């Protein structure tokens, strides 16, 4: 069984970490009216990064399709016949 001192230390550390996590989330989500955005990229750079992300996702999906298992032809034909 844990001693009282160890339990108090665990509780204090948990409270401090919860407070730090809450402060971090609140500061990240808070938007002040007079505050300028931290990152204000030009339109061309946003479009470029969007195309890079799109190509990355297409590459990931293409690789996933390559390893996906296709059902045998007989199974597909029986499913089609049963649905009609």
C-alpha cells in the first residue's frame, strides 16, 4: 500500500499537469479580436501547401489500394446474382 506522502505527491503532480494542459488548450483556442494571426501565409503558398497535402493523401490511398484484398470473381458474381 502506498504511503500518504506518495499519494499526496501523485495528487499534486496530477493537478499541476491538468492545470497546465487546460491552460495550453485555452490559450490555443482563445481568439482575441485585436490579435493578428500568428501565421499569415500568402495565398499562393496556401495553394501550394494544399496541393502538396493532396498529393500526399493520394499517394497514401494509392498504396493502400495496392495492398487491399480483392474478392474472387465467383464471390462477386454470386453477390450480384443474390441481390437481383
